C-alpha cells in the first residue's frame, strides 16, 4: 500500500515536539503579530479532527487512503500542539471553547475526488504561507516551527495529489467536480482556506483569531506584490499536472470544466 511507504518516510524524517527548544525563545523578538499568527495557525490546525472524521466516513471503501489520513492527522495534531506550546511559552492562551467548536464535521465534497482536491488546495496554501512567514519571523523557535510545518504541508500536498490522481484514473466521471473545486477557489480575490468556508459563522469563535486572521496578516505584512496570483498559479499548475489539462489560467479552468460537462 502507498500509505505504508508514506508511513516509513514520515518515520525517518518526522520531527518531534521535543525538538522545539521552548526555553530558548527570545522574548525580546516576539512581536504581537507573531502571537496573532500562532493563534491563527492553532485554530486552522485544530480542524484536523473534523477532517479525519470526514475522511473515515467518505472513504469507507478505501483502506489505503484511510490509513494515510490517520498518519496525516497525527502530523496535523502535532502542528496544533506545537503552536499552542509556543504560545504557552510566551504567556499566551488559546480559548478552549474556540478549539472545541472546530470539532463538528463538515459536509463532504460533491465527490470524494472533490474532497481530495479541496485538501490539495489547503495544503499548498498553508505550505506557501508558512514558508514565507518563516522567512519573515525573527524569533528563532517560531521560525523553526513554521519551517518544519511548511515542509510537512508540502509532503501532505504530494500525497493528496497522489490519491486524487489515482482516484481519477478509476473514477474519471469525478473530474468535473475537481475542476469545479479548483475554479471556485482560484476565483477568490484573496487567499482563503477551505476551513474558513466550512466553519464560518461559529459563535464560539467570537473575536478569537481564525485561519483567516493569519492569512489577512500575511497579505498585509509579509506577502510581496502579486503573491496571490503566484499562489493561484502554483495551484493551477499542480492540478494541470495531475489531470493532464491546460489549467494555466482561470479562463482555461472554466473552459476545461465546460468541455468535460458537454
């Protein structure tokens, strides 16, 4: 099974929470924006439980992918705890009610392939942002955490791409749902994570930071001019390579979607 190879790979390269030297945090370098980013990341990563729940239900006939989802979930839980550990070390708390509110599972995609497509976009987006923010942050421990998490997200994206490609070979009728998912997210005028779509309007979040808080701060403080289009291009290229279609612009995505729906 492919998930066995992934598991062995993660075993060899996986970092540990103990690798973060929280005692060496340089508090003189901790900026309020860093706390906001860490809280945003904590909330984004907390969605992992709902996601794994959804994967187990939606892919009940796919043991290989389900096994990968469990391994993926472990790493995402680690990210959640790592950001919380950094926050705790600098005297910042996360609202438990806000975290608890992320537990409820959300509706699956229109097809399992659409669900995988959504997660490809999620992983590519967070990988891009974590890597860019790690270069911007000056506090060394948070910088290391962001870089480690970024590398993990790149690996996750690679595996979701693998499983989506394999499923489309077996279920080509699900291709329109994949292109539709790509079109919806690549049409956004700002960087947006699927979590913010599925978990919008949760009362318990109140004024607490969310994944969107971090993305907005990234665009305001870190992102270079044209960064949104760079990310969209990366996502479209990934889907183009996966499907063998020319998806180099949103207009071409729309045309490809129209062609497969004929």
